[in-house]
């Protein structure tokens, strides 16, 4: 009868309060009060005013509330609603939705989407790719936005799970497929079902341009083209932080192999943090760069933000590591800086879960030696105990103490159950011989040891032994030995024969008196390796190839008058974890101090005094215990540093 309450609409209103509250709760950080509790205190909804709604919201401590009305329009119902601030009744969003009177699901979802899009247009959006969120499923949206939140604070396993739930809720939610692959594959380094990748690649045209371009940047096999494409996305969409982070990440890990360095990487990273200061992984990357540069203000800044952002129990070791790193930088590598740091996780973590070499301590080798010795006091599984000895060997060698390094690597080889354990010993001895810090007898002993297990090695392992034989022969001016090494290499059956043989061929040219040709050949090889991603695809089995080739080529190029190309080649030394999921990076970092020395020499030849002095100081800080045969390097570098300091004044 006219004027009487519409009981159907009243019932629908109460049901809608419950479903809308459930829909909004947990989406992009929204928290809704319990709808049943609110309804219990609301009384007759037909008599509720905007002011009464605000008072009720205040009772529950809500900062905003939804208020609206339902009106019949023929066989349909129209919902007019708004989101209002509790304190001043200011409207934050308004929407009007018409559906069938019997379709509460459609009414709820339409109202939810209408409110969310208006809210996000006015404030901070919960996803940088909101325009690509095409799902109509609220459960899929909720799971996706939870994944975005977890990804931003570095909780990758939970984020991947959330993105997986989004895919389950909506199998055509292509952006969720991409985020799942990005989180699980890129950040966790875990295998991802090829169906996932195929799905979002096949439907990438349905995504907004900036997301599509970012995806397509990863499809190139050329490293330089990859960097160019990423930079182009940042130029086209300068406020899109995911593109900036992808670009900064590429510059940090791989850009130096093409000739860029810390300066370019840090500039891109600062832009990321300007756009999204809550991105935890950006702060870890800044901490790495600042630690390499011994920038205490930078490591302190990163540590403060990581404490703020990484609060989950499983993230405590990460925060603790960066706090220890900050302490080491601030105190100049003094070991007491680590007294309050819990390194017990090293007693259970198996590489590559925790990087074993000097990289993880960013050149603070004394501190690493102290920590590894502490860890050896624990009761350890055999392989973990062995990894501590290998880390000690690398840390000693990084200080120029090749003799102590060989003692430690012997302990590793006798402890490790790995079939290629002896190869690590021969690697260290051979590279030490090339560097001038190990005598030929020690190398011969280790070669005899590794030959005893040659049949147990993979084709890549056999190729590595042959390449090391060639490096030793070149260091000893042994043309016959070098030729024999090339023959053995070709018989190894390794897919890397082409790269390794080009390396040894260059050394053969140098022994034949054609050093300029050799320099150009090695430089060309290294640019090709970088362009084709060989260093990460095959280079895990051959950790010293880029280091030895680049240092050698830089020396020869600089001597021949091409210091500019030498400087670009040596920028490789500023890459941070270019091969994060294998042992190659920490092993290769043994030669980082010598690369810094060469960088200083080249920069001095280019009359870049400040840069030269910085590299010289970096070498001196790390190479603090050289064997007698290498003491002249420290003496000469100290003199060069003093000379440059005088020139600067």
C-alpha cells in the first residue's frame, strides 16, 4: 500500500550491506567493519540519515562509510550510493547502478567496482598496473592486490601464492599470469609452468601499452637491445615505477657488462624510490650499491627503510644482513660491527640460497673470514661445512693471500661430497698463477688432483680444466702447453667450446707477438658474450672467463692507446650478482680487487684523477695481505694514490 515500507527493498538493503562489505574488505588495503555488528546497531535502515550513518561509523572507528538508497525502476532496482568521510561528511566517491531486483551479485559487484575506481582515481592506487586489471571477479581482484602488496614488501613466496589464487579465481586474468611468472621466476629463481608464460604472452595485446612494452622488452635475446627497450619504456612512461625498477635492476645486474656502471644504476634506482618509496627490493638494491661505494649515508638510509618495510619473521635475516652491512661500511670493515648479528642461518643455508663468497660481504674480507670461522663452530652438515671452507678460500685470495686461500680450499676439497670439489682447488691455483701469486709447483699438484677425478666431471667441467690449463700455459709463456690445452678443450664435448677456444686463441696470438690483435679479439669476445647472455647461460660453469679476459684485454688495450675501451670493459667489475643463482659470482669476485687496480690505472691514463684515486683506494682496502710476490702492487698503488692526492690539492 502507498506509503508503507517496501519490505523487499529493505531486505535487499540489509543483504547488500553484508555483500558489499565482504566485497570491499581486504581489497587494496581497505578494511571494513563487521557488517552484522553494524546492522545490529543500525536499526531500521529506511529511517537512517547521512548524519546517523556518520555517527554509527564513528562508533566503529571507521574513517569513512558507505551510504545510499534503493529505488524500484520497473522490474529493476537502482542503487545510488556514496562513500563519505566520517568526520566532515565530505563525499569521496559516488555511484549509481541499476540491475535486476533478483540479481544481488551483479548489484554488489557493479557497486564495488564503481566505488573502487573512483577511490583509486583520487588517491594512491594499490597496483601500478591498475589499468590492466580487467577481471570482473572480486575474489580475483582481492587476491591480485594482495599479491601486489606482498611483492612490494619483498614477500615473494606469499605474493606468488596470491597471484596464483587470482588466476584460479579468473583464468582470463592475464596480468595475474605475468605477475606470477615475474614473482616466482624472476625473483625466486624457481621454475614456472610454461603454460603460465605462454598465456600472458599470447594475450599481451589486451594489456595497456606500458605493461605490454615491459613484457616485450624481455623477449629479446640481445642484452643491449633489452636495456634500450627498458629505457624506452621509462622515457615513454616516466611515472611508471615498474618500468623504472626493471631498468634499474637490469643496470645493476647486467648493464656493467655493456659498459655502464654504478652511476647509471643508482640514478635509475633513485627514480624508482622517488616514485615508490615503499618498494623494499629497491632499498635492498640501493644498499648493495652504497656498500660497494662505501657510502655510509646510503647504507644507513636503506637500512632504516628496510626495517620499516620488512617486518615479517622470515625477513629478519634480510634486515639483519643489511644492518650488518651498514655497520661494516660505517666502521670501515671492523669485525666488531658484526658482534650483534645472527649469522646462524649460514649453518643451514645451502648455496645458492646464501652466496658463499666475498660478494655477500661486499669486499669486507676480514669480516667474512671472522664470520665463516664462527659458523664452523656449529655442528654442520658436511656440504655446508665444506661451503664455509670454500668461502674462506675465496676471501683469503681476495685479500691477496693466495697461500692461505689454497690451504682453505684444500680443506674444502677434502670435506665436500661434490664430485667437482677438486676443480675449485685447481681453479684457485690456476687463477692465482695467472695473477702472479701462486707458484708453478702448487698449480701442478692441484692439476694432478683434478685429473684424478676428470672422468667424474661433466663436459663443461672437462672444458673448464682445459681452459685453465691454457691460462696457466699463457701465464708461463708456454706455447706448446697452450696448444695442447686447445686440443683438449675441443675434445671435451662442451657447448662452451667456441667461447673458451676464442679466449685461448687470443692468448696464443699474444704469445706469438701479436698483442694488439689479441687485445681486439678478447674485447670482441667479451662484447659478444655479454650481448648473447653467455655469462649467465653457460658462464656459471666457467666463472673466471669474463674476469680474466676483460682484465687482460684492458691491460693490452690501454698499453696500445685504447684506454676508453679498456675502461668500458672493466665496468664489468661494477655488476652486482649478474648470475645470482649459481656459484660463479662469488668465485669470480676473487679478481675484483685486481680489476679495481686496473680500473684505477686506466682512469689515470684518461686523466680522470678522482675516479682513479677511488679505484686505487678500493684495491688497497681489499688487497691488504698480499703474498710476497704481489706486495709490489700495493706499494706501487699507495705511491700512485699519494701522487694523485697531491695533484688534486
